[in-house]
């Protein structure tokens, strides 16, 4: 059992989910949890996806407060599919509590029925207080369904 919980209270938090997909190009999802008096938000998660032709971008916002947790970030993943086999992807995430960008990832990928080859660039700004920022460029090959191997850092 957690040290803080709402078990034993006569009423619980108000939780909900809103999902909206007005057309094939856009969808929106909102998950929430408010305290029983509707005075504070304990959890907010907003996800959107925009999809036009071969371009797809998603945004995600998360904020946890009080008993739920203490995390808050905004992230984006954007991809463009040149054709059925080739694509480029970019993703990033910013921690709202520390006001720091956590990472950037850029991936060019080629895939067919049994092989995925990719050139990946990643920049991680921090993982915890002991780790320094890292910047990596590497080549990876995935043999479906066996697994992935990566080459040495090309930096």
C-alpha cells in the first residue's frame, strides 16, 4: 500500500476520458483525474495526432500531481514516409518541472519484409544527476523477428 492513498474516504476522485476523432486526419484524447471536490487536478494527459498523406505528427502532454505522481512533460514525434519502405522520424521531449529538454532523436529508416536498417542520431541531455549529456550517431539492423544489432557510435 502506498503511504498516501484515498482508500477509506467516503468518495473518490473523479476520473474520465474524452476521445474525439472528427475525421481520418485528426484525433484527440484527454484523460483526467480531479479530486472529489473538483478543486485540484491530480492527473492530466492530452494526446493528439495529425495525419496528412505521408506526414504524421503527435503531441503528448502529461502532468501528474498530488497522490498520482510528480511528472510533467510535453513531447512530439513527427514522421514522414517517403514511400512504403523509407521514412524519417524526429522525436523530442521537454520536462516541464525542470524546464529542460530531455532528448532529441532523428532516425532515417529503410525496411522490407524481414529487414529494418536505420541511421540514428540521438542526443540525451540527462537521465539523472550523475549522467552527463550524450550525443550518438549509429547504424542499426533489425532482422525480423530475431532482433536488433547496432554498430559503434559514429561520432
